[in-house]
C-alpha cells in the first residue's frame, strides 16, 4: 500500500530528491541521517521518518539498520549491509562494462611487514593467505590489489573464491558478519615498470594507493589490502560501516 504524503512530508521528499539529483549521488551513496535532515529543514524527526518510509517504498532510497539512509533500492544487499553490488561493480555498470576480478597469484606466506602484522593483531612470524588480484572494467585494468588474511582466522580457504565477493566468501567461511572498513588513501607517482604495464598506464602516472583494514562485527580484523588504483577510471567512494 502506498503511504499517503502530507505537505510537510513532501517537503522532506523534495529535499532528499533534490539532494540526490543536484549532487549526482549514485546507488549505494550515503545520505544524511534522519536527525540531520530534520535539523537542516527545521522539521520534526517523525515527519522525516514518514517521508523516508515513502521514499523507501518507491525504491528511491533504502535504510540500513545502525548505519543510515542510502540511495537506491538496496536490492543488491547480501546478508547484513555490505553490497554484493560494490562500488567497483556499480562503476563498471556505469561504464557499460563487466566487473572482472582476476586472481594473478596466491600463496601462504609469512606476514610481510610489522605494520600489517600490527594492523591484523598477529605476530610478525605468523602466516597469511596472500592474494594478488587485478580488477578490470571488461578488458580495461583499473586497480591491482594485494590482500593479506591471517591463516589463523579460517581454515579451508580457497583462493579462487575471491574472484567474486571477498566479504561474502569470508562470511560464509567463518559464519561471522563483516562490519567495518578503515581506509587510508594517498596519491603517488607509479615507478614500478611491471605494475605500470599490468595496469596499462605510463610509468610516472599519478595513482592512488588505498590501504584498507576490514573487521568482523566482533572487532576482529581479518583482511589488510593494499590497492593501487587508476583514479582516472575508478572514483573511490565507500560505505564503511554496517
């Protein structure tokens, strides 16, 4: 049944729809909280809640418990609140291409640095599943990822499984929910000739390095990834918490 909209609720609906269109928000992008919207417009939070219920019903936005409001229908949501339709998948679709994840190499190695061991809360002599993935829009390389997952976190890890969703696979393997991503982003000029060739860019091109630590809902970190990204092709925008 369609929710009947009052004048005040319509004001909220118009505000949110204008925000989405004027700032070119895409599916999966986060909106302001209901409390923030209420304060900005000068209207009661209960009115905002009724207006957002209408927008949810219309498939314009969706609600994530404990996180807030997001653009889109939310139909791509897997268990929990991370999307199977990730920002990478979404931007590939926007470019009219398929999202391709290819495992380039994989091994079980000793954690390669004290920094990564500290982030993953493991000892420097412990081992990790190490995976290199090339991410592409169709045949166009976009980023190169180096992922480290403590062996102690899970047994029976299958490297080929993360040619799809890493998070979905880790949830199925461990029975835990993925909750938090912490990211550090920096710009640099790519000097690695082999990596430049893999990514189809010139040596010296400006690139983005993204270091990401991902944790389960109980606070246990389980993945440390270093990604080298061609920001001319891929715009970084991540929903970071369930």
